[in-house]
C-alpha cells in the first residue's frame, strides 16, 4: 500500500478522538485506502520507547495478548505507514473546526513519523452503516475478602456509579455498567437509554461515518428499534459476558489486596522498575490460561493490569445496510471489534490505588448513610 501518495489532508476527514489518539477516515479516490482509518498520536501521548518499536509492541500486545484473552476476531488488523510533519500539520489545522471544543487544546503530535491504518468500522464502504461505540467500563462488583470494612460500599455500588460523584458531584449519568453487562435485554436497553441522555465518553454514534450527537437520536435511523437490535446483538454474541468474566478473574484480589503484593514484589526485585516487556505479557497470559501453578506476586500484578486494559476498552458495533436491509426477527449483518487495547503502565500502580480510594471516599462524603446509597446489582 503506497501511502506516501495519499499524504493530502483534504483526502482525510476527522472521525473522532480519545485522550491519547485521534482518528481520520479516508475519503480520497485511492481504492486501496477506501475503507481504512488513520490513527494518530496526540501531543500528550508520552512514551519513552522509540516510536516504531512502541507501535510494533502495541500491535503484538493487542493481537497476541488481548486477542488471546477475548478472541482474536475482535482485534482489527493494523498497518504502519509513514507520515510527515507537513501532512500532520494540515490535518491538525483542518480538523480544528470539527473537533469537540474541549479537545482542541491538545494537538496532533507533529513529531510522530508513523501512523496506524485500521479497517474503517465507522463507514466500511459505499453501503449505509450505523456504528455505535461503547465504553462499557467495569462489569462487576468486587467480592474480594481483602476489601476493608471502611470500603464495604464497593461490594454494593459499582465503581462507575461512585465515580460520578468525583467527576460530576453526583449530577452525572444514570447509566450503570452492570445493566449493560447483564443478560437481560430490558436492562441493556435501559443502559443505552441512559447513555443517550448523558453519553459522557461512554457512547458515540456514527451514521455513514459521521458522528451524531447521541442526544439527537432523530438523526439516527430508527433509533427506537436500533437500541433493541443492539441489545439482541450483545446477547447473541455474549461478548460482554466474557469480558466481565475476564475483568473479574484477572482482578480477583481487588487493588486493596493486590497493592501490598506489588510493593513486596518491587522491594524484592521480583518486579523491575521498568515496564513489562512483550515476553512478560505473553507469559502472564499463558500462565493465567493454564493455571498450572499458584500465581506469583508478579503474575497477579500483571493480571491486574490486563484487567485494567479490559475495563477501559472501546467496543465498536457496526451494523451494515441499516435499516433498509433489516428483517424483523432476524439479526442484521454486523461486526464487533475493540480498540484502545494498549498496555497499562506498571508505574501507575500507586495512582490506581489512590484513584479508587478517592472515588470511594468522595462517594461516602456525599452518601454517608447506607440508606441513601445506591444499590447496583449484577
């Protein structure tokens, strides 16, 4: 694929972004690039590894580590392509007018030399399509015996619902991830309805590749039917059921039980101060899946970090030819894929503990009486 001939910003349209990445869809005339997205780093995405090595390792991590856990069919193939400062500057300038206002203070990283091409799950070709991007977050209530009495609320109120008090003083979303992860169609539809009312960064909807404000569902063809079909797809695929099981089994001790083991492993030298290598991750998955020996402290820490990746992925559900080719009572043609699968940093372990403690303490400050606390259920 000769990408150098397509370094014209006018051939690429802004599709979306997260905290670390920004994505563009190809709209030019080169048929070899039709149906592909370009994923680029934003300027705040710091990494000490050489760029090409970093991207190669992240690709292996997505395909062979996360893919072996959740299923390789959900991992999109990636191709590395060269990019130039002039091309990146053009993209940065052309996209400012259409990017969300709260994102524009962070620009595209003009120093990067490699971009990542991925299949376009937002608009796969000339056919009409609707794609829903979900960030389902944590799908369970922790049950670890290591949770202290002062934090018992963690067993009853899910992390996301408690986090609304730290992020939005409790005036955030009514969405509860446990509804989305359930096996009840009514609960999944209710979760989608709550996300539409307060999407935050957990829901994005694309119609023929163009992002639609979830609050403006009149622009989404037959949304009232689509949300039921999305629930049916999730129940049929059982993807979130498997994701929940993995999140929970990889994080069996909770951060309260794990953190002392992390400290001991660092002090003893079992865990190096440097970040885990690809070989470390591959070995951790192999041991987790085989369970031939009791896990070491290092193994438990790596499992926790894998669970943290799975708690932060984005799930793309693309429905082709919607709604013209939909037959009631049958599932439409669809595809599910996941993105945002990069490894989490070992060096952030103290921050993971601090953040969860802040979430719980803030929630308890607003809801000191158990009678006023929300009751989440799986």
